């Protein structure tokens, strides 16, 4: 698995035949060729760093590309918490 930061991530949030495109900047992209990092219905899941159990991101989209590679997209946790006007309990 590898992760990078991207701008201009376009996600269709609509229904087939009625697209509604949302564009995300500063998104984290997790790419993998092995087992899937995420699955359908995972949107809104907290992504946690295994080494220290720290929250790193909030998942918003994912799927398998036409190239057979799995992609997962997430917002950095600080940006997500700020946008939602919440904080994590300590």
C-alpha cells in the first residue's frame, strides 16, 4: 500500500443518470494491488495509524480502477474535524 496527497479528486456522489460531482483537495489517496484497503459502505470510516493508534484520516470514497488497482480516498483528519466543527475525545 502507498499513500499520497492529491488535489482535484472528483467523486460522483449522485445516482446513475444523475451525476453530482464533488471535488476534494488535499485528499489522501491509498493505492494497493493486494487486498482491498476499503470496501463499499466504508465511507465515513476513521483511518487509524497502526503504530500508535492515532487517527489520520476520514475515508470518503474508494473502488477498483479499470487497471485492477484498488484506490481509497480520505480527508486528512485535522481538515475533516475542522469542517465538521468537532474534536476527538482524548
